[in-house]
C-alpha cells in the first residue's frame, strides 16, 4: 500500500498494512481494490465497526491501529 517514513499500521480485512500517516480512507480503499482487481463501486466499508458512507471516504483520515473491513456489495433480495 503506502510506505515511507510517516507510516502507521492499520488492519484491513484481518491483514496488518502500513499506510501513510494521515492517509485518506479513499486512497486506502483505492489501493486495496487495485491490488485485488475489485471494482471500487461494489465495495462497502466499515471503519472500527462503523459503516462509512461513500460520501465520507475522501474526508475520513485513517489513524494508527484502525480496523478496516471491506465488503463486496451484492444486489438482490
């Protein structure tokens, strides 16, 4: 993901990752999806057990020890 001097550890889907300190949630999600060939438009996100709406991804800043869960959204009923 992101590496460098100002990095912090977070957990993404039970994997510890190093990201840039004060990285935006949007950037973390984009990197995760690119590395796994996942359509970012089909992802729902929970940060520290709280669902984060897409409208907040750009403004949400990740902090050390955050726990991020990404889920594939499936349409249906």
